[in-house]
C-alpha cells in the first residue's frame, strides 16, 4: 500500500465516529423539516449550554485517567450552590458568581475524595468513577432531601417540600435564568429568521479554552501529560504521580461545577434529583462523538462533538416522526446512539491498547523470538 | 472466637448483618409486623437470587462483575413475551400429551425459559467474543453494552410484530406495552408451588417453589464449577498465564462463562417476573445490574472470586435491608429513606470491592 493511501485510510479510521454522525445528520436534517435559522439558533444555545461541561473532561484525559465519569460530583456541587443562592434570593450575575463560590469548596472536597478513590483503583478509573457518581448521588440525596431545611438552614418555602425539610423536585431558577446568555445581547438576521447569540457565555467558554491551552504548557500540565504517557517513568522522573492525579480530578470537578451552573442558568429550572445524572453521560457521549478517544481529546473534539451530538438531539425525534410516524422511535434512537457510541469508543480504545501491548511484548522478544509462537 | 468469625465473614457483612438484625428487632416496637417483613424478604430473595447467581461464572473466569446483565435480561424478556404471544399454540400442541388445564402455566413458563435460553446463548457468545478483545476494561464496557442493548431493544419493542392484544398498545394496535401482566399465563407459577404459611402465621408466606428453584439452579452452577470445564474456568480467572501454560484455552473459557452468565440472567428475570406478576419492558432492565452486583459483593465476593454462599448471604442481606429500611426507618423518622440507603449501601459495596482488589494485588 502506498503512503498516501495509507494516510487517507488512517485519517478515515481516526475520524470514523464524526464522519458517521455527519452522514446521519445529513440524512436526518432534511427529514426533520426544520428551518436553517431554527437549527442554527438551537445549536448556538446548546453550544453555550454544554461546552463548558464537556471541556471539564479534558484535563483528566490528559493525565491518563480516562473519561472522568466522576464529573457528576462537580455537577452536584454546582446544584447545591444554586439551591443555596435561590434560598438567599440573590439574583443576576452576583447570584451566579455566589453559586460558584458556594460550589467551589464542595467540588474541591469531592474532587480530592474522588481522586483518592481513583488512586486506589488504578486501571479501573472509569468504572470506579462511574460507581462513585452513584454513591455520591446517594449522599447528595441524603443532604438535599433530608438535611436541607433541617440541619442546613434553608427557609424559603418555595424551595422546601411541604413537610418542612428537603428540597422540591423542581427548583425554578428564575432569578438567574439566562443572565449570562443575555448579558451582552447580540442578534442578527439569518436566512429568514433572527438568531440570538449568547455572546457572554461563549466568551466565558473561549476564556476556558485559553486556560486549557495555557495550562498544558505549565509545569503541572506537563507533569500530567507525562503521567498520561507512563506512570512508572513519571514516578522515577520525580513527579508525584498520585498527587498530580488528584489535582487533575479536582480541577475537573470544580470546572464541572461551574459548567453545571452555566448549564442550569440557561435551562432556568433545576431538576433537583435528575439534572446531574445526565450531565455526565451526555457530556461524555458528545466528546466521543467529536472524535476524542479515552486517551486523547482536544478542544476541537469538544466543539465538533457538541455540534454533531446536539444536531442529532434536535433532529432525531422529528426525523423519526416524519419517517416512521413515531417520534418515540427517534427519541429511543438518540438514547441508543448516546450509549452505543460510548460503548464503541471504549471498545475501540481497549482493543487498540491490547493490540499495542501485544505488539510491544513481541518486539521485546526480538526477531529470533519464539519459534513456537510463529508455528502456532 | 468472635474475632475469628468477624475475620472470616469480613467487616462489611458483620456491620450490615447487625444492622439488619437491629431492624428486625426494632420492627415490632415501631408497629411493623416481623412475619410480614420476613416473608417479604424471602420473596424478594427468591426473585433476585438467580440474577445474582448469574454473576458467578463471569467473576470466576476473570471477566469481572457482570454489569452487562441487562443483555441476559433482554433475552429473558424476549422469551417471556414470546411465551405469552405463542401461549395458545404451545398449549394446543401440548394438549395432546398432558392435561392443558392443570399444566398450562408450568408449560407456558417452561416454554419461556426454553425460548429465552438460545437467545441468551447467542447474545452471550457475541458478548463474550467482544469482552475477549477488551481484556482489562470489561466492566466499563459491559456497563455500556448493557445500556445500549436496552436502548436498542426499546426501538425493537415498538417495532416487533407482536399480535397478542394483552401485550400491545390498545389504541395504536402495535408496539408492546411498558408493563405486561403475566396474570393468566404463568403468574406465581414457581412461587405458589408448595408454598405454605408455617406455625399458623397467616402473614408468613414462604414461596417454597421459588426457593427450591434457586436451590436447583445453585446446585447446577455448583456442579458445573466442579466439572472439568468449571475448574478450568476458575483457573483462568485466578491466573490466566498459568491456565494457558497448562493447556487451557483462555478465550474459550471466558466465552463459555459469559454465555453461562447471560443465560442465568435470562432465567433470573423470568423467575423475577413470575413472582412480580409483570414483564417490564423498555427502560425496565436499565439499572437491574447494579443491585445484583451489589448483592454478590455484599455477600463477600471480590472482583475475581465468588461462591454460591456469597450469592445466598449477599442477596439475603441486600434484599433484607431493602425490605426493612422503608418500613422500619419510615416508622421511626416518618420519612422514606430507603432509596437513599439503597443507593449508598449498594454503591458503597461496589466501590469497596473495586478499591480493595488493587490492594490485594500489590
């Protein structure tokens, strides 16, 4: 095989997932019958809403810890911040900032806990983080459903359940709804409609991207990349492996906390017991659809992923309805794809890693190696 | 001696066991009937035990905890729905051999198992082949294989050409309902077999048939694990390199174990449904793996070692806590904390096992 052919196939194989999604979207968009201006508007809203959460996944991947399923811990911390701010009735940007300030220490503590647990389960970070999410979800429910209004002072009757303690299932965030999105109002006419841009949110996301670019070049960022390459080598090079891994998770958790606050200020309502559940799954699916793998992810992956994933999010139910007459099928298809894509990405990664490991072992044996192996 | 017992049983089991005992002791003082609670615990034990048993083969062969249990459950659901769909034909066919009126329900239930097993075997085979490619990451991938297969089947349940009017949506005339009653087919077919209420306590219902069925399945697994294949499987789980050196086909053993786990999962959900009375489709099987995983770990299994005793002890403790906490804690605190306690205990157990494994390895 010649060189150009090989690189073409390699390129295709590397980007197989985004390509498949572009094809699915290309088929589904005309079927859904949505107008271009509607799609662009929806996409802009969703980029603003979700990008920050997805970006928070990048740093643990850099440190070789895989997809941080423990990011839901950060989301929960953010939600606690929002509940407290709603109780204190602080609105607007100050409310959001205060929610972040309340959420940060909680997220940091949870991050340290998560990092320490993951350090005890090296090689199983993802499944451990995933179960940890469920575990902390239990603790979160204990706090929000029983301790708030009883041990933790929450007095606003709009928030509390009628029994006097515990937070209601849905909390209206009317005070901070859209405050960041509408901080700098910009809109322009586009193909027969008017598209509004959540400029301030996008600026915050851009600032975050610059932070990540800058962070990669710091000493700490370089340490993390080294650990991502090889833990034993980093260890002998004098990098405190465990400590650095914990820092990576803490940063990710705190950022996920901010991400969830930005997400919820756009949504305007907090589903106290469900909002965080989906944050992790959808963010991870979007990142993988953007062409990232368990060990390699870039900022470009985030934005490609958020666009493709949410494009499908918007068009799949309508396309399903127009094609088969049942919106439900499109809905289930979307769920199937979200989970399927994570499964496939994990399989491809593990498969490749095992093959690489096998190849490395063969190369150690040398060319004269084992004749028995060749005979078999 | 107490110290030795605690060491053998392990701290988590002792604590949870004492907690459960405390709940049973406290129950009468807060107005909860002990006999009803005990009966509920037994019923739930019987309902879930076979699904927990489905963990054993995969754990023993080193494939880790079977988070992909929903795959086996799907096979069971297919068997269950098919048995309801084809109920009349099957019974008409069997009527020439036996008395259909007396044997209708058992035959129908048996047909569900018979139809579920090959589906489970095929799915398990493919699933096992997949897991062989991803050694070291089985648990995470199993989770998502389970999830995506459940989501895929959501589409299939809508589209499959089932005709039985008790199963499909009335107004659309197509697509299966979210819950299908098995009343009139094989409701309580195992549970009520030889069921009795001992000591004249009318509230203490013992689902003998279901417990016997679990004992039978456990015996089969026990027998299998002592066969040549079973021993080889355990060897693969304990030390794959050593097993390969002794001439065991590692990949083949792993595939067999996954098939077995999936098939047990299929039978497990059928046992569950006949007691519960409903077939739960769509997102029903979604989170069913976690309680089963937590149960066997609570019983003292680790990520790569599990026994029948672990299954029995773990399921009893787990289901006992699930039954007792809502009633007792509810009466004491006037709130229902069972869901929160379930989340913390079950996931705490899984976390404990995942982090403990590494420490042992070092």
